[in-house]
């Protein structure tokens, strides 16, 4: 099972130098995948969780591709309705080719109503618009000229039944975000039921990374939260559930933590040592 990291591309402490350090740290520790988030207009609903500066994912990943050599690069998640399907398909194809086939495109339909309004995109049509983008990406993937560097994996985000259904219909993997292990176990069962006789997509969850000195207990404990022994056990259980990649998300929700990324790097180093990652 591969392990990736969701890198904060936003917040008061984030700038090009910090992004470079994140990329070099994550790749240097032996992680397989570096992912960033997507917002275009930092409207009040977005800023409440992910304040400016917010670095756009395609340009950020293109720059990081030139600063790294091995690690895969991806989005968790690209908000599909924000860009025309053909533009998204072209940018994804170019980035995949320029990076030597290292792109993983995680896609979802979005949630920020004010941002949709600022971009002139109808919020109530976001599901159809997401499907349109995915169909364009799948069509472009069949063009050998677009993907000479390798195929582009399409991960479908979203914890809802609609997200699971979209993953079965149009994705290569389902990419649920930040939940408990019992929920993830039950949801993978639902995904198999939805698939029926169709191929079951891969499973690539994003979980928190929050290492504590003492065990975290209770039904609300998120996967990836607790002692390093608990986190290793979570990873083992996710592997047993069929996870091909698990993305660790070290952001706790306080934008000011982006001013001090060293604490998160130490957590990642601890995971790398216990999971025996090799640079």
C-alpha cells in the first residue's frame, strides 16, 4: 500500500519557500504522493476554513513537478465545476506529460456556495457539471498523444452516496475524506453493493494525521488519530480493506499552524520510520 500526504497550499504561513520545503520533505521521507487542495475564489465561506493566500493547484503542482523527481503529484480534490471540461482535460494532460506521468487527479463536486456564485457557476448543477468533466477526462485519456507519459488516474472524492455512485460509474478509485475506521469499513461495503456486476473501483482514502502521546478512544476517533501504534494499526486495517493508497492529512483546521510546519514534518517522519518507508 502506498502512502501520500496532503500538503497545505493555503494559509498565512504558506509561500513558495514553504511549499518547496514541504515537497522536498515529503519526497525525502519516502512518501509516494503529494496532494494539494483546490479553491479559485477565496470567498468568505472558503476563507473561514482555508484563508489566503491560496495557491491554485495546477500551477502549484506544475512548479513542484520541476522541484521533485520521483513523487506522484495530485489534487485532493479538484472542484470539477469550476473549470470548463476541455480546459481541465488539457491542463491535466499537459501536467501529466510534463511531470513524466506522475499526476493523480482527485475530483469532486464542491460545497462552497459563495465561491460558486463568484465564479458564475450554478451550484445546483454541480453534480452534472462534475460528470461532464469526468467524461471529458476519460475521453482525453484515450488519446495517446495526450497521455504519452502514462494514463491519468481519476479519483472521485465525496463521502456521500452520490460520490460512491460517481466513483463506480466514472472513476478509477473512490477517495473519501477524513472519517472513522468503522465508517470507512461500512462504506466500502456499500461501494461494492452499488457496483454490483460492474468493476469495483479502487479505494484511496484520505485520513487525518494527528499523533498523540496517549491513546485516543471512543466511537468518534478518526482514522489516523492517536498514538503512532494506533495509526499504524489504522493503516494496516485500511490495507486489509483493499486501500491501494492512503493519503495522510496533517492539517488540524487552525490556519496558524501553517506558520510552523516543522511539527507536522516530525509527525510524518515518525510515520515514515514506523511504516518503514524508504526514500
